[in-house]
């Protein structure tokens, strides 16, 4: 019975870690997207100024 409790805790902990990892990934993707948009705008302004 003790192993089952440990296993259940481990599974729960893994779920939390996965959730945290996904939130971190989402945050990074959002930042990357913002940077890409910024770079695109900068490129367009540079191109227009030529």
C-alpha cells in the first residue's frame, strides 16, 4: 500500500511539473512571437527608409 501512495504522489508531482513546463513554454513562445513581430516591423521601416 505504501508504494501505491508514493506512486500516486509521484504521478501528481509529474503532472504539476508538466503543467509548469507548459506555462513556461507558452511564455517563451509569446516572447518569441513578440520579438518576431518587432523585428518584422523594424525590417519594414528600414526597407521603407531606403
